[in-house]
């Protein structure tokens, strides 16, 4: 008989709650969890394609040890004991010769990150990094500089907003189901959407106002908005008087940055900029200037993200209904937080991190996450010390870090490459040992504390038995730890042991999750009082426009604007992004999703294409200072003439991925590895490329 299993989707990182209908160990149907407001059965295309992932015979099926040269595709199947012994032996050798610090563990944050971090603390290495800096490190630092909280502790009240402004936050393609549904409902009730992007994305087509900004100049636009808001006293004066530190300094700073000045730089009419300032002020405090993720990554990104958050502060929208809010965690509901293995006592690690995070290179980046873009530099230059082994878990160094040829060269120097993945990604194919994880439908994971206006705890529960000889990540790491003599930090055998450990002090039980897959801890949204109750964590207890975090590290709070020159003739700024049918580098070979979007194309403006003799659908060669690759052209009016654009995640060179093999190209081949050293993110939209027609 069919039964419903409540769990959490993992076709992308958003982790929507789902209901999986299972009959005799077969998945019959996947839908959004009907009990969750804003989800109510909904799933995106990728979520539905979980069925194709389960049945995919091109995914990793058993542990493997390399037998030929790296990348040759020569493997032998191994049992788990043999593969784990092999990895543990090599790790022990490396640690014996070069110390624990020579081992690096990189992963995309996931429900078991507290276990991966435990693993690294147990073996005594400071070098656990996450993908965070590659995604939104500068957003993280910008929030910390202004509020003392990082970006994951902040949310958007889409449902109640009256006007939302997005800078390349392409929410209708780079989507989160609940946010999209809530925003569409708000728009039905009259909320306005202003969208700014050098490219006409799907979000642009749904906006009330769309501006094709000149690439990389959004900061000029924001300085002009702030200039207008302060000059016309459009801000929330009472809120500013209570909560803001440095308003006078900001006012003096933006004085020269008039809308007329910004018009020259951005290509957006001064009158339009003034109109937006006035319109958003009318809707305040139910206004959101979305802080974004991946749009506009440049070396001055920190200043751009701060300017967006400052606009919210001026509108008094932080902790207002319809604005931004600080996410409330389990303790805000009077219960103790989940217990984490990583909070145990470990021998102290005194070595610095390998990636410059928290040292002179990236002094104020978030050391919890690190700066993975330094991987190749650190390995090739043994700076600050030799690295010898890399374990990548749910992370793809060869496609997710800019300048893949440098990364590959660096990997060649390592003694051990281990991939914990579900697919043969480029890194897995190049590694020495592959430890295949069971997919999300075949495994349970650690509980997730879902903080928000109404905090919850959510459970991923196994729906069916593993189809192949795969294991959950939390078990793989424990079994490695056992072999390295540090198994006592992993006091569990089953997932129930992990759940009980996590829930120990909360007053909740595993059974509480059976009915709906989650436990709600508050019926009412928890807002702090905007008059006197906002618990800011900056030293001053205020929104620090003049930031102690920045200034103590020697960085100005308000760096003067540097004009962005138009690329020289023949050059274009390479912009990248996502589409609704794919997740980063993970889904290009999925049977269903590959059918929807089989390859990426290079968007190029009609006028530029005409002068270069490029035809729509024809092939072009794209070159940067790092590499060259071939891709089909999409000739269109819908992109700024200074830019070209491609989707991230294509260009697979692993032959066993028959559906995605050699389709399109990888942006990481072309992107130069330069960073915003203050915020911590690589400047992924900074690279200039040339384009020429080829056969
Ligand atoms: N379908 C799908 N959804 C996802 C994901 C996924 O992989 N697939 N991933 C999730 C993750 S991890 C993330 S970080 C988010 C990313 O969410 P977004 O940041 O919204 O997504 P991107 O597609 O990277 O969009 C970047 C946009 O910025 C624009 N852009 C480039 N340069 C500039 C500029 O100078 N100014 C402005 N204003 N815009 C510019 C690009 O043209 C592009 O449209 O999406 C999340 N949701
Ligand atoms: N060049 C370039 N680099 C980028 C970006 C870009 O646009 N261009 N975007 C940046 C952003 S926003 C982000 S968030 C990061 C994302 O960077 P990554 O984390 O590297 O990307 P993903 O595609 O999310 O997943 C990486 C790997 O996880 C595997 N995987 C999927 N599910 C599971 C699972 O259940 N278990 C295990 N063990 N593995 C699994 C996939 O097969 C894939 O090989 O990339 C960043 N880097
Ligand atoms: S947005 Fe889609 S793929 Fe991502 S978790 Fe939600 S349903 Fe799954
Ligand atoms: Mo991301």
C-alpha cells in the first residue's frame, strides 16, 4: 500500500519540504509538503526530476579506486571497507609527513556540515571550507559590518512587501519556491517589482519597472538613490535617529553622487532614479532592496552590498512587516537549540587556515566558511604551507572555482584526491578514490533548524532503500574517523542516534516529526519592536553605516566610487547565471532536465554580433586571459551591448555522462580568479572576453 514520507528535497540547496509517495519501495510521486504554507504541494522542475535522479544509471553506484593516470577513467570497483581503508591509510601517511593541516576538506554546506567540521577538528586540521564565499561571501561580510549578523540570519518578508527592488536577483529563475509564491501573491495584491540587470531575464519580464543597467555600475545607481533619499528627507527619520550610526558621514559622502552624475555612469535616466527613490519611500517601511546573491560580483562588491542594505536601513524596513527581518532561531521560542557534535571539546588547533581567511589576505571574511578561491594559489605556491590532500564533499572544485586550468594544475600536485558525491563530476573523474553517497531519497540526514519569523525544525527522512552500494555522508565520515582513531567524536551508529543527540535539550522527540515532517515552534511571526527592541550585534548596538568591523581592519566605510570604463573595442564583460531547470553543476545530465535545457549559449547583443559576423545558433570561440572555449551564440537585443552572458554548469568532459557530455561550456574555464578582498567573494562578473565566429 502507498504511504507518504515527509522529507526535504535536495535537487538544489533551497531544501523545500516534500511529500514522497512510496509503494513497495518505489517512488510513485514527489510533491511539495502540503502542510507548509507557501509550498502547499508545489515543486519546481528540478524537484520533480528527483525521480530521474533515483533511476539514473549514470550516477555513482559503488566505491571506486583509480587504476590508471588521473582523469583516464580507469577504475576498479572496491568494497566500502577497502575504499575507506585506502583513504584512511593515505590520510595517515600525509598527516605523518606534513601534519594534519595539509589536509583540506571542501563542501557545499549541507545538513551534515556539523559532522564534517567535527571530522576536521578531530583530525586537527583548520582547513574545512564551504562554498559560501563563492556564492555570497561579500553579502555575508556586508551584513556583519552593518548589523553584526550574517546574511543567513536575515530573511525577506515577501508576502507583505509593497515594493521590492532586485539587482540581478533573478528570483523567477534562480528560484526558491516559497519566496516565489509569496512574492507572486504580494504582486497580485499590488506590490511593485523593480528589476535591474544588464540582461532581460525572466524576472525582468515580470517587473513593473526594468532597467538595463550598464554592467558593474549598480553602486553608482545606489549612491544616487541614497543621495536623493537624504537630500529630500525621504528616509524614516525616527528610525534613523534611534538606530543609525554615521548618517551625517553618509550624507557628506554621497553629496557629489547626484542622479545626473549616475545617469552618465549607469545609463539610467536621472528622473527615473529620483522617481524610484520617491516611490519606494512612499511604500516604506514595507520596502525591500534585495541584497542579492550572484548578480554583479566585482572587486568592490562589499561597497555595493552595503549600499543595498543601507537603503533598507534608511527606509526603516529592517524588522518591519513587508521588509527584511532577522531570522529567529529555536532559542527565541524558549527552547534550547539543537545540540551539535562540533561543539564537543577538541584539542586546540593553532595553525592558520590555508586560504588566507582571517589573515592579511581576507582579514574580515567569514572564517567559518573560508575562501576556496585560494585553493590553487595555496597549493601551487605552498603558501602559507604545503597542502597534500583534498576531500571534496558535494562540491566541485573544477567547475565552481574560477580559472579551472589553474585548479587542475594544483590538483596535480596533491598526493590524494577524494570525492564524496552522487555524480561523476569533473573532480570525481580526476580523483583517486570515489566514495558515493546515497541520494536524498535514499537517506536520512541531520535535523535542520529552520530559523525564520516562525522557527521550525525539519527532518529529511529516507523514502526508499539505496538502489546501489552507496552510503549516507554522516556514516562515511564516521567510518573514516573510526579508522583514524578519532571515532569517539562520532558517538552514533544510526540516524536515530544523531536525531536524539540533536534533540536532547529541546524537549522534542523523533516521533513529533512523523505527522508532517516538521515541528513548528511558533504560531505567530516573531518581530522585534522597531522602536526599542532590535537586538543588533554591532559594538555600538546600531546599524553601523560607519562600520567598526571595516574601519578597525583599515578599510573605509564609504570608498569613493571608481568609474567603470566601457570595455575596449572587441571585448565584452562575461556575465553568468542560472536557469530554472538546472542546479549549478549538478543536474545537466539528469534525463528530464537535460531535455528542458540541454546546453548553454552565449548571449550577445545584435549589434555586436553583426559587426563580428556572428549568427544566431552558430558557434563562437570565447577567450579570456585564462582560457578559450567553444559555445553556440544566442544573438539578442535582450542584453547590454557591453556584456555577454552564459549559464553556469555546462561543459562536462566526463564521457560516462552521455547526455551532458561536451554540451556547451564551463564558465570557470574563462573566469579570472580575482576577489573582493574585503567582502571575500571572487569577482565572477569582472572578466573581459573576446568572441569570434568559428565553424
Ligand atoms: N534554478 C535554480 N535556482 C537556484 C539555484 C540554482 O542553481 N538553480 N541556486 C541557488 C543559489 S546557491 C543561488 S546563490 C541563487 C542565485 O540567485 P541569483 O543571484 O538571483 O541568480 P543568478 O542566476 O546567478 O543571477 C545573476 C544575475 O545577475 C545579472 N548581473 C550580472 N552582472 C550584473 C550587474 O552588474 N548588475 C546587475 N544588476 N545584474 C547583473 C546576470 O545577468 C544574472 O541575470 O539561486 C538559488 N536558486
Ligand atoms: N564559475 C562559477 N563558479 C561558481 C558559480 C558560478 O556561477 N560560476 N556559482 C557559485 C555559487 S552561487 C555556488 S552556491 C557554488 C555551488 O558550488 P557547488 O557546491 O560545487 O555546486 P553544486 O552544483 O551545488 O554541487 C556540487 C556537487 O555536489 C554533488 N551533489 C549533489 N547532491 C549531492 C548529495 O546529496 N551528496 C553529495 N555528496 N554530493 C551531491 C553534485 O553532483 C556536484 O558534483 O558555486 C559557486 N561557484
Ligand atoms: S527549489 Fe526546487 S529543486 Fe530546490 S529544493 Fe525546492 S523543489 Fe527542490
Ligand atoms: Mo549560491
